[in-house]
C-alpha cells in the first residue's frame, strides 16, 4: 500500500481570488465553512491528490482586501502538505472524499471567515486515521482572531485529539465526532480555524490523522 500511495500521490496547486463575502454568525443556521467535506478539488477515484503549502481547497473569496493570502470559503494549506483522498481508497464520512493531514509529512490547514464579536461558535469535525498501520495518530485544533484590518488579536488551542487506527480498515474507518467551542472578543472581525497534524512517524511520514465533514456555526 505504501508503494501504491507514493505512486499515486500528485501535487496539485489551486489559486483563486474573487469578490469578498461576509457571513453573519447571528444569522447562521447552517454551516459557515466552505468545502466542509473536502469534495473540491476532485482526487482520482480510488486515489489521492497531494497539496503543498499555499494550495487552496475549494472556491476562495478574498476576505481582507489588500491582505495577501486571506481568503474565505475554502481551506488553505498553511504548512507542510496534505492529501485529499477519494473513495474507495478509504471511506469518507461525508461525500466521497476526506483529508489526511499528513502528505509527505505533517500538514496544517485553515479556513478564514467573517465573524461577529462577542459570539460563541461551535466547531466540529469527524476524525479517523490512515488505516495502513495500527497505532495512534494525533492532531491539534486551533482558532485565531483578527480585527477589521486583519491584525492578530488573540488565539489558542481548541484541543488535542487522537485516534487509534488499530482494527480499522479502509472500508471501516471508525470516524469519531470531535466538538469544540470558542467565543470571540469585542473587536473580532475575522477568525480562522485550523487543523494541524502532530503525528510524526519516521518510517512512514505520510501516516497521519484523517478529517472529514467539518462544521462551524
């Protein structure tokens, strides 16, 4: 499976810069996040696509005019690289695709959205792990807050999470639901939510946590 993985991995770079969009937390009854199940872009059926730092996953819109790299509506690979995996390579929790936070090594993704001040947000996702090896994979969820000009205000961990892949298979991934909450400050205008792999395996650097079906409301 390792040889198959290395042979099928490919690097895909996505860029987009469109008109801005504002989401209202008080009016949100559904999911604020764009591309929550990593269905865009499409990886090969039964295969995977690798995305490096700076790549975007989904349809991006410019969040802060004049601020390079701040986009809403899509995930951005903020560090390392990640793999988008298409069934039946392994099963997804929502749709056909999921995301492994380790590509060639540990990766980090984030999504920026327009937030309301003094508001509590609920961030959740489904977590599993690459079933090729038995063992425990781990990851970190983070949030960061910015003012209207894009200047950093505050941020912090939303928790460290782990998953034991022992006994799981590509058709039985055993996804578990992870839920977190945080509250914005009085001057918060933008927030990003981040998912970071903290899994390092010298023999298999691509082995890591799998996430799918993220929700923010």
